[in-house]
C-alpha cells in the first residue's frame, strides 16, 4: 500500500529531472539563454544541478519501494 506514493513521487521527480536536463541541453546546443536576465554560466550550472538532483531523487524514491 505504501509503494503507490513512492512510485508516483519517483516518476514525477525522474520525469521532471530528465526533462530539465533535456531542455537545458537543447538550449545550450542552440546557444539560447537558459534563463533571461541571468549569467549564462550560472543559469546553465543551476539548471543542470537541479536536473541531476531531481533525477537522483526520483531514483532514490524507486529504491524505497
């Protein structure tokens, strides 16, 4: 019964993290800004960091099923 919320949370975190990493990669390839009004290096680094963080959090949720 407790595995339902873990599966939902893991899926949500993993999908969001993967989508954020894909989106950041696409913005870098097209040399478009990741965030307007922010340093390109800082916005790229933070977006990549949070993408990896959410992906790892999703995997962590799946390991606790």
